[in-house]
C-alpha cells in the first residue's frame, strides 16, 4: 500500500469515525508530510494531529486509527510498505519496536517493567505477550486474537502488593507509588490492546476493525446509548451549551418584545412632525433571566436519554433564575428535588429510580402526562418549556388540545426528540402531530444540541 493510499484511507476512516476533517485539512496534512522525516513515526503522528485534530476529545479516536493505518511495524512509509496482511521485506525503522524472544517468566519481566520502563520497552514486551498468549482458536472468519487472554495469563493487578513491599504504609509515598504502578499497568493494557488491533487488522482488514474498535467522539455519542462512564465526559460538553442556551433565550425575548410606551419621549419626538406621533418611543425591556420548565420522558425506552437530561438540568440550574423539572412515564412527578447543586449525577439517578412517583414500570402515556402536567400550573408567560422524549405514547389518546394550551401559555416551547428522524411516525410515534404544536427537533448527541441552540437566535 503506497503512502498516498494510506493517507486517503486514513482521512476517510477519521471521517467515518465522526471526526470532522475537511478536504482542505486533508490537503494540509499531505503538505505537512513533505517537510518531516517519514521514518520518524511519532513525527508523522504529530504532523497529522496538528493538521486534523480540532479538539482534545477527538485525540483518542485519532490515535487508535493512526496506530491501525500506520502501525509501528509498517516500513517504507514513502511507498514500499506492503498492504495489511503482508510482511514487509525491508528492515524495520526501529528494531526496538519488534518483539524479542519472550522471557521465561513473563510475570517477573512485567514486574521489572512496572518499576520503570520506556514506551518502546513496554510495546516490545506487549507484542511478545500477545504473540505468546493472545491467539485463541476460533472458527474460520472469526477473530482469533484477544487481549483478555493476555491479561488473564499475566494478572498485572496481582503484582501491586509485591511491588509495594518496602514502601511505608499509609503515607504519601505509598499513594504515589500505587498511582505510578497503576498508570504503568494501564500503559501495558493499552499496548496489548493496540497490538491485538494491529494483528486483527492484518487478518481481517483495517477498515473492518476501524469501524468496530473506534468509538465516536464524545460530542457525537448517541444519547440513547450512553453509559454512566460517558456522563463525566458529557458533563464537560453540556455546561458551556447550557450557558449558551440561557443567553439565546434571553436574546430571543429581548428582540421579540418591546417595553412599555414611553409617553414623554413620544411627545418630544412628535414636535419634529407637527405634533403627530409618527414614531412612538418605547421603554427598553427590563433584562431578566428566563424561567425554565423541563418535562422529560423517563421510561425505559429512553432511559439513557434521561441520564443526559439530568446532566442538562444540572447545568441549566445555574443559568436560570428558576428551573423546575418534571418526569413522567404514565404519571407526572416533579423531580427538581433530586438536582441539588454540586450533587453527584449517579446518586441522583439512583434516587430518581427509587423515590420518584412516575409508575416507572407502566406504559408511557403522553396524553395523560400532559393533562396531569397542566394541572400543576408550572407554565406561565415567563416560562420557557422544554420537552424531551420520543413521542411514543403506546397508542393512547394524545391530548393535543392540552399540549396546545401549554405551548400557548409559555413564552417559548421546544421539543427535543432523541430518535432518528427517519423513525418518526413509525409504530406508535406521534412526532408529526406533536411537532405541529411544539417545534420538534432531532437531538441525538451534543453536536445536534449545539445546532439547536445556535438556531434559536
């Protein structure tokens, strides 16, 4: 595979993984290759990262794809390397990158490396261990290289107590040593995983492993598939968006409505037109933070989206003078009490599941939820109403008139739907009917949430 083919394939793989790479940026990266030493793999990585990576959140996916398209065993990057699955005939660019003979006692060698080692030494040892323990019998056409068998054979966590012998207990020295060992174990795990991916790519093709191994960037994670481990990363993305949402709603109000008539200024201005008040003058509107009410579907079908809603509600609380949150399945309960400032999101989720009264094991009923919500008098002329849900009501009466009264009584009303637009109106979905009353937008990830906020201006 020539360098041009690798470059084109690598840029295409980045785009497929969700990293925004424009045509101009791809050309910039190609130009950068002309001024670096192509035998220096880390220089090649740095050149691509400088021209193609826009956010720190994109770097893990970039590094994983770079290791697949430009593995350390690849030689002759200027065009003499073979395609995946072939063995290059040229000598390697760095002999330390190739595994030496595996040691007789691999756990002893791993213990030595956890005392202190370079990245090259760790990669060399990881390759030897994958070669020794990583291959498992599998059916034809199935993956036969695995990380878990290597980690099971070496069990690096069981070496921590041994490595801490002689270190004073309970003090700063022990905590520092434990943290260093844990970091080195993580380095070893990452080196093993990278080598396993390389071997699978050689057997099955780079494109196939790239599609399955690389997770999308945090701003493109589907809300319906996020895990609790993703919530911490999402929190950093959501807080800036919450500030922008509050600003947009305030600007929309200021531009959309004028203050009261200023009689004195109107009379004074009419003197230039013979006493005829051609141009009435108004007082500037009094600035204020808008109030926000969130109505969220918390049924099992959108439970992951409800986790994101919690994050959004936490962030919005700091931007609005008043935030009230309501959850529903087939009945409505106010869940604002779970959003204590500075509280833990995981704890709030646990309390929401055990303490909220929303008939969590019932069937979603949007019509009944809207009618109960209307009785709570939570929406007023100063309120921005934000509805979050998939609009699937299990074929129950939709209560469109009730939703229309709610939308008319609020200053603004918006609906964010976590389902793909192509699935709207399928089965029991009432997306078009509800969307004709409250503007409904597809919101499956942080990127679409940012686009929704930008369009509010």
